[in-house]
């Protein structure tokens, strides 16, 4: 895990992702991945969580395609220097805010939407010029394996490595220093992610979910309710 993070940081520090052309190239490659390998993605989701082809397209891939197109079309505006208000001390200066890539990002994905909730943060990371270490959920095993196989075929494998594994691998990753951590999952693990990030003063984005309880009364058909 340390070697993976170190290589990603070395790739980021080479400056290759500062070019908007490079970022657009990577975004287009990610778009090719989800369009060319849609059947493989659907098959992996069927094996993992019995998700239908219709649900795969609607809830996993369409949103991703839209995010990629949005990022590509707005990238020049997002990366352009923004004017800032002057004051007495800066009256004769050129004053502006210039967006800069943050560094190396860790993305920890979720099991229930293993493609959308893992790759959507990656779209943002690529657009902003960051390197990203992608950690898919081990609970969606086939999707994690396919993502590990496909991402290096389409994207820069030094800038966007995939780390497979469970709790031990995630714990090792969290010991490393990142410039941002994006985690989707439950609040219990979210607290551990935030605690690990605090050791390096790393900013975090926590997209936390929970259970969806339902009440089954005596008039229900138990067999149907369980299905």
C-alpha cells in the first residue's frame, strides 16, 4: 500500500496532470471504459448483488457519463484564474484566485453502487488534476476484480492505481498520507476514516448512509416480504 501511494505521489509530482489536455484525455478514456465494457460491468453486478442490466445502466452508468461530459465541457472554466476583489494593499497588483491540483486522493468505494460511488469521485479527482488511489469495496468482489483489471487498461496506471482487499488493506492505506480522502459507507467506519485522516490533517469527504428499516406486521406474507 505504501509503495502504491508513493508511486502515485511521484507521478503527481512529475506535473503531468497539470495539463488540461491530459485531464481531458483521461476523462475520455474513463468514458470509453464504461461504454465499451458495459456488458462486463453488468455481468459483475449481477454476480455481486443480482442487479439487473436496466438498473446497471440507470443507476450506475448514466450518471457517470453525464458527470464526465460535464467535467470535460467545463474544465477550462473551472481551472481558469478567478478575479478577486482588491483592497488598499493590493490596489496596484493583479489579484486573482488560481485553482491548483491538491495532490493524491484516496477514494474508498461502497458495495451497493460499486461503480457509480467509486468512479464519480474519480471523475472529480481527474478533472482537478489529482492522482487518486482507488479502493473498491471487497464486498462486491466481482466488480472490485473487474475494476482492478480494467482501470489500468484505460487510465494512467501510475496516477490512478487500484488497491483490492478488505479491512487490513484499507487500514494500511489509511496509515499513509493523502491530500484528501473520499469515503462512502457507514458512519462507524466513517469515524475511523476521519480519525486516521486527522493524524495528517487530511481533509475528508464522508458520504455516510445507513440502514433502511421496514416494519412487517402479522398480515404480511412472510415469504414475499423476505424476498
